[in-house]
C-alpha cells in the first residue's frame, strides 16, 4: 500500500496529474448530496486516479478507499465515489463484495489499444494544421518547441511535460477543427500525463519527433505531418506499454519471491517443531 501525500489538493490532481496520493486504511465519510461542482470535481479526481493507474504508479490489487481520497484531497466523498464507479465502468477498477474498490490489471497491450485511436485522430489534426496554419501559428509552435527543448536540456521534467502538452494544443488549434480536437481530448484522457521521468530516452525522442512534425507543418505538407504525428503518438504509446510490462513483470516476480520465502519459512518452522530421529 502506497502512502498518501498530505496537503494534496484537487487543483494539484487536475493540473499536475502526478504524485502518489493513494488511499490509506481509515477515514470518515463526508458524503453530501450531489451538486454540479461535485460532478466537475469528480471528473478531476477520476482523471487523477486514471493517470496513476495507466502510468503504473498504482499497481494491480491496490485498494482504493473513497473516504481516504476525500480526506487527503479535502473534498466530499460523494464526487470521489462517483469517480470510482466511473473508473470501474471503464475497466480501471474492480469492486469486490466486502472489500471495496481495487486497481484492475492493466497490461502493456491495454496501453497500446488506448494509443491506437489517439494516433489516427492526432494524425488527422496535424494534417489539417499543415494545410491551414498561418505564419503566426507556425511562430507559436516554434516558440513552444524551443521552450520544450530548453526544458529537456535542463532536465526539467515538469516543464518538459507542460510544453509537450502545449505543443500538441497549438497543433490542434491550428487545425481549425474544434470538434475533432474535442474527440481527441476524450481519447487522450486515458493516456497518463506524468510518466516521462520514468521512460529512458523519452525526452530526446520527443524533441526529435516534434522537430520532424514542425518541419512538415512549415512546408504545409499535410501527408508528412499526418505521418509524423501518427508515428510520434504511436511511439510514445509503445514506450509507455513497455514501461507498464516491465513494472508488471517486476511486481509478479516480487510476489513470487515473497510466496517462496513464506513457504520456506513455514517449512523450517514445521521441521523445528517435529521430533527428530537420531
């Protein structure tokens, strides 16, 4: 069981989508009637929890108690419960009788599936951006790419994550396709936003991918922009999928070793308690 972080706020969860605030073992419910703000907060909490699961921070079987999440975030338990039920319907959580919610098993293939649709939609938006972007729009993307590169060179992972998101937002804006961009946000919410520091080589890969995409957009080459974006998103998904598979394998190996250690200790105890024949 991971320990919750104290002083963590809903704003932190919504903006950072990072950290290790995980439910503990006690707490009191402060459930209230559902209000409009509860729905909004519930979406933010769901996004935060979803990010912890898809990034591999919360592992399979981790118990998730709404009262403790509510206590740690300083909110009512009502929107937290609604978020947990939504995540159960999405397949991220399991609900067992008398045990409550627990993290469901998420594999690398699950992550790959999440990025498939994202790759196609993002690629189409990039193609439209290449066709429709203005000189001012190109300058904005160039400025964001420069800031992203500086963050990577300085090792500022938080800034790198922020400017990576801004880069994609500028491309989506240049596409002049708000409804398709909205669909992408729905798909992208299943992709974690804070796994970068754990992925070896991700920073340089992102810089190189964005540079290729930016060049295609400068040339107004829609087909090249589509291909660059598709490959970039697909590559990012594959990096995360391998990361998840490695964490799963490590967790399963640890569980097996613990089981073997427990069995060995029990066997030694039985041997010591049995009479010996000389």
